[in-house]
């Protein structure tokens, strides 16, 4: 398999390491930031001798012979790359959250269905040993019927500047806690109702910090099960738990 990468920042570099360690070729890399591309090439010096680099996504896509495109952009930078790659017949891996609005997300799913491509979103918690064991026990009827899902995500970090701005990141729920909502949906089925509250308590005085730092929800699932998911960015500094 041959891949093309869109977004050479931190997540792009993490995925590149995994791809290279598993023998996957990276044909081309695109990022509008010269600094990001320089950092990327320095990080993988000597490991990508045939990789081409672009600052224009359309130019990269037009020249690409890759089987798949990895999109590791911040959510605010999503502006049609997914739909264009789908129309070009590329299979797509995209980091979460895929979009900041329902309309944008629906546009992506429509493009994927029309192109009949394979897509995947970076919900890595589904790959964990605990999750695999739980689903195996459930599928074999050993664990019984799941009726209650309880999950907590906690950290305390200012993160990168764009993360702290709701219009750019969507907030902690979309950026981090989305993994727990994905697990609940995967284990218990589609939600039929939700009640939630959130607020900015610990960072209200931090300049340009407009996202929530506490949240909690109760979800009813089609199976009849109940889920509670809570999150905080007010916990122990630089210690992530989820």
C-alpha cells in the first residue's frame, strides 16, 4: 500500500512513524506551513528518500498515485480535502473530530458513500486490549447484556492555542472525550436521548480559553442501557486519564 499524508504536524508525525514501522510507503506529504514541513522532514531524515512535499493539496492530489490519503489536520483546517480525496477514489483515514458542524460531517459521509471508498476515523480506544476483551465476551454471550456504561476523562493542560478556542477545536468533548462517546455507542448501540451540562470553571480567566473544561452527560441507548460520561480539564496538571 502507498499513502499520501495531509497535515505534517504532531499527529501527522505520529501516524508516519506507525506507517514506516509497518513498511507502508508514504508517497507525498502536504502542509501549508513551511515550518511544519521542515520539522517533519528533519524528524524523518533518511527514512523518506522518495517522498514529495507540497503546500497545495489540490496539486498533491492531482499528482498522487497513492492508494489512500491520511488526513491529520486540526478540525478548523478541514475545508474539503476529504471530499476531494474521495472523489479521486482514494481510501481515507481521518483523525477525529472529522468536522466541526453536522453539515460538514454529512458532506464527508455523502462523498465517501458516493465514491464507494473505505474510510476509517482515528478512534484508537477501540483497538485496546480491554475493549477487545469486552466485545469478545459480549459477542460470545459470556458477559451478559450490558446495561450501564460509566466513563471519565480527566486532564489539566492549556494544550495548543487553537485547542482552547471553540471555533477552531470544537471543545474538549469533540477533541478528547469523543473517544468515550464512541466507545459507548460501539458497545451499547445508537443513542436515543441525551441530557448534558458543561462549563468553563477552572480557566475562565485564561485569555482566549473559550471551550468547556468540565462536562457531564446521561445517555439513553436503543438497547435500553444507560451511559454516564464525564470529563474535566481541571485535574492533575499534565496527567491524562481516560
